[in-house]
């Protein structure tokens, strides 16, 4: 192919990108958010344990435990918000020796990567059980806390806290905790923590968590387009009239009045190779008066479809060299 004369009409498409930016595509960034892939099993302890994506931190002085809330028959029976499993936090204090009665604080947590300067939504369903009454002891709380962390693991700002007390409106029923927040530019992770503070022993009350969520743009999200930088190849068409076809993940349409073509931008003709980054790019051209082709304005297009989420915010960009 030779196109070294004046009259060449060509456009370089350098990198075509459809990128996710802050507030865009919402994905689940927690591991095992509904406890369907397993649970932390701890009969009763004062030491942390880890399993199935979660870390359980019992009360360090009086101890506490956690089991699968979907199969535990004691004290009010199984409790599951959705699916077949959940996680139940309890203690034996005052029931089985040597565990003493008293207030406990226990947490379930994980620390996923997030993007800075982005919107996230944190949620968790909690079922507070008290088989003897419709309230918990004064001072009870169940809390979802999300603390932003910088690259050094240091807290960034105050934690995002969503909590309920032990009043009748919150006991013996499923309650949803959560809300939306915007991360700081310095944030790279969050500590997603389910916190329970309660007095009642395992024969009276306990706390069951299920269907947690942290949705927002996942770390590492880049282009939704396939072969957006044309590194997987460029559309090649010496020149056709009014044609539409698909090559290397792109749908190309040539001009219907005078014809047009597509070629790799590594070609030496028409001004030489013109690549924005990488080793390839897409060139759109026309012979426009050359080799018997008519002179006139041309219109050509390259396109592809990508799945997006309703309500999401996206950035569309492409580098062009004319």
C-alpha cells in the first residue's frame, strides 16, 4: 500500500477509552459479604480468629464467640436475611464456667481496597434477638463502622458510623444499617467493621449479621472497551464503499459517498507512524483524488458496545491525531 502524495486524508485514533471514575460503576468490594462462602467459627475466646474473608475479634477480657446463624437452633432459632447462612455473635457469660456475666464488645471486620475521591455505599443487615423481652439492656448497640485508611494504614477523618440501640423498635426483627459516603483523596482502604456491644448471655440474646455490602468503583477498574488501545490489532481495509464489518473487536463503517479505509498507524506513509502510546493505533484515511478515487468529504466510524450500570457516571475519551 502506497499513499505518499498530497491529498491524503487521514486521522489517527490513538487510544479509545471508556473509563470508570469516581461515583461510577458500583461493584461489591467485600469478600463473602453474605457469609454464604463460610463463616468464622469461634466457640468462645478472648483471641481474634480469621476465616472466610472475615476477622472476628471477641471481647478481650470476658470473651465471646460466633457461629453460623443460619443453622444454629438454640436461642430463637436460625436467622437468615437472605440465602442459607449468616453470622451470629454470642457469649456464654454466666451460663458456662469459667465465663463470667458482663458486657461484651465483639467485632467482625475486613479491610478492602477502595479508590480515593469516590462514592461508596456501606450496608449491613442485623437481627438483634432477645427471647425474654422486646428490648435489650440499656447501653446495647449494634453498629456498622467504616473507617477510611491511607497508604500507611492511618485513619483518614472520622469513621462513617451507622448504629441502632436496643429499643423495642430494633429488637427481634431485621434492621438495615448503612449509608453513602465519599472517600478522601488520600484513602486507599477502609476498615469495614460490624460492632456489637451487649450484656445478654446466649440463652437470652445474641446478634446476627447478614447481607453486608460495600459497593462502589473497584480498585483497578479501567477500560470497559475491548482492544481500546488497538494493541490487539487495527482494522485493516484498503478502501471500500459503504461497508460495515467487525475486526479486532471494533465495528467499522466506511463512507457511502466516496469510500474510505482503515489501516494501522504504524504505516510509514501519510506522515509516518503516529502512535500516542504503546506500539499500535488506528488510522482512518481516504485516497481522495488518488488512484481514480473521487474527491469529496468522507465520513467513517469505529464503534463498539459496552455494558454499563444505570445511574453510573462514566468518562469517555479518545486520543486523536489529524
